[in-house]
């Protein structure tokens, strides 16, 4: 991580953080700084989203099941689009009206899972 990177922007650091109840929605600048640490994730429409590609249905389902376990432990659940060889993962916090640090933390955990 470069010296100029804001604290908590590295994927491993984000993934190690805890989800907090009532997390506030991130500002556009905060979201951009965190999203820069998450390769391939996009921010649009109040969601943090990425499509993950797989070789087949079995790999897709294994990923979805592992992701479900991670989400359940964090008590923070994404919207999923499950397809034959891909899975679209979208995080948002409905109560906050957009993306919170909890969404970024969970996205980092999913990123580490996929890696």
C-alpha cells in the first residue's frame, strides 16, 4: 500500500474490520477512496457491485455458498444475481440509503474469498 493511501483502504485491512450497526452512508469521497482498493468493483445507483466469473455452475454455487456464510456471520447480506458461470454481488445498506463502511468491509471479504 502506498504512503498516500487513506487508512483502511487496503483489501486485507478492510476485510479485517467489523461491521457496525447503524453505520452512516459514506460520502462520495469516502466511497471513491474505499472503492479504489477493491479491484473491479463499481459504485452506481447507491450500490457497490461486481460480477465474478467462474468456469461452471459448480464453482459458481460453491462461491455463493461461501459468500452466504460470510454474509451471515457479518449479519450483512448482499443482493445476488446467480447465473451459470457468474455471480453478480451488490452491497447496499437500505436503512442508510446507500453504501456504508459495512458494505465496503463485506465487499473486501468477498474479494478475498474470490482471490
